[in-house]
C-alpha cells in the first residue's frame, strides 16, 4: 500500500513551504488510495511546543488535508535507541569528540588545500584509552554514521537520476552529545517501521536522502521512492526564507485566503500545468502528477491567492455564508439579496463588512465639481419610498429626459454620489439595498 508522511517540527507555525511538502505527499497517498501519516518531529524537547502541534493539526484540518493517523517521535525514543545499538554492533555508528571550533578549523584547512570540507574520520583511529580520556574531559561525544564511501544512486520522481559520491559527504551525526536523536536518524527508523513507500520533500534534502538511503539499507529496510521539489522564491526570484514567518498558513487564513484557492495554486505551482481553480479536493487528487513538476526554483507570490479567493467566493451559494452575513447584522429579508449583489465584488469575506456599512449607513458622496448641479437635479427626481430593481432604470430615464445627459456622463456621477465609488455591483441591484441616501436634491 502506498504510504506517505508529513513530518513537521512543532517549533513554529507551518508556512507555504511546509504546505507544498504536505500537499504533495497527501495527494500521492490519496490518488493511490493509500495512507497519509502526520508524524510530529518532536525529539527536541526544548524547542517543541504543544501549542504548535495543535496549530499544525488545525491548519491541515482547515485545508482538508486529513491524516490517517498521527505519530509522535517523542514517544518512539526506545525504537531509536534499539536501532542505534544495532548500528553500533555492526560498526556503523561511532563516537566523535571534536568541538565545533575544531571542526571549523578542519573545514577551513581542507578548503585552503582545495579539498571538500568533509569530516576526516579522526575519531575512528582513537584508542579505547583516548576515547575514555576525551569522554572524561569533554563529556559524551556525538555519534556519527559510518558511510560506505561508494556512489549512492536513485531515480528521483522530479529530479530524475541522481548519483552522489558518498566520499564527498561527511559521516552524518545521528545523535547529539546530549543524547537527542536527530531527524536524519529518527526519520529513517520511522520510515522503515511505518512502511513509508513515497517521500516528497524539498531539494535542499538531496544530500540527506543520499545518507539516509545507506542508513535504511544498513538497518535492513528498503528505500522509499523519493522526489525532491524545487524551493520557493519570491515573485522576483528573491529568497523566500526570510519572509516565511509572514506566510504562515494561519496568517494567510487571517487575511481571508480561501482553502481551495491556496490548494489550487500549490498543487500546480512549479509544474508544467497551468494553475486552475478547483472547487473540491477530489479534482486536485485526480489531476495530480508528481512527474509534471520541474527542478527550477519556483516563484511564489501571495498576491496570486486573492484573485483565486475572489473566484472561490463568487461561486459560493448563499447557504454557505448565511451565518457570516447574519453576524454582520443584515436583516433576514435583505440577506440573500445582499449576498447576490456583493459576491462578485469582494476579494475576501472580510470585504462584506464594508459593503454592509455602505448599504446600512450610506456612503460619503464623491461628487466632482462639474457634476454638482447635475447631481442635485438628478437627486430631486429620485422617488421617495421603497426602491426596487426597476427604480434605477426609471429614475435614470427621467434624469436623461430632464438633463439631456446619457451614457457614462449620466451614470457615473450618480454611482459616485450614491456609493462614493466609481465601480461596484450593478446599480439596479444596489439601489434597493441602500438604507440611507446621504445626498438629496
């Protein structure tokens, strides 16, 4: 069975970059009728916060990315300890004691000599006495995985055939000096034991994938199918990393972005297919193909989300927004008509408040000097009493007859006088909703 996973760290709110990874893994599992695991990477007790675990679940639920089960890495520490013992017994896990300063000096020396800055494996030649002395002086060391220095090859679902020389990569640290198991190792153990078959993640993980393939194989597992998506940039190609904090899913949600607008964009961004607004998840699942995505950095502009959101809302039936409209204070007898008039003139649902304020309280008139006399004449002809959808046509016909104006010169000054705006819904629909008209002849 196809099994994928999304493994966020609960150290902050998830953002559009995280979403790209989550969505691709979700769609692969859903299209195959498989299983999608939400795996919380909370092995760092100092940085992991329960509030972020809750936030991750809320954000995914808001988007409709429903997981089949939740796993917590903090509850699986015994499994990592057991796997570490197996690697030690095989001679594939060794303790190293260099300080960060010493490692930095080694890297600089290698670079000066024109060599790749790869860990020199000095810890492997330490005697038992030297290890005991260093442990006594410095405390516990880190535990590194001993790579087999051969080429590591796989077919990547996006990047194609990948070949990495393990000799050009440092033996990865799997366990820190304080005993914390790092992602590189915990993820491998989980992927093996949870039967993960497909993994999509960012292109910045390609080297990690190479080392993890060896760790998987050393533990007797079978490497999943990997695909590495391109990294997001800003709309001008600038790095997006510094702005990800303002592109959290809850921030976009607070700004009124609709879930299907966000999902429709992210399901196609960076692929050879055009972005198309979808109305339901089943359409995204059916149209998803990981092989349609490219390796080039992908431009993301949050401004693209708002036209899509507007289109989402324009297609929404009144029943779906009735509660929101009622909360604005729109009378029941006007509520459905209010939605029909405004639905194609809003970008987010937050815009409804401004429209209702306009209809309820009247707008501050916007009258150009050259139109003041005309507007005064026209307003004197506006009938008293309840207005309906025929009122605009009858009124403007009377104004045309009285003033001789027609076309834009007739309609635009009246729109601006009544709504304070040069654009908006059809005035025939607006006029019956205006509870107050501030300008009169």
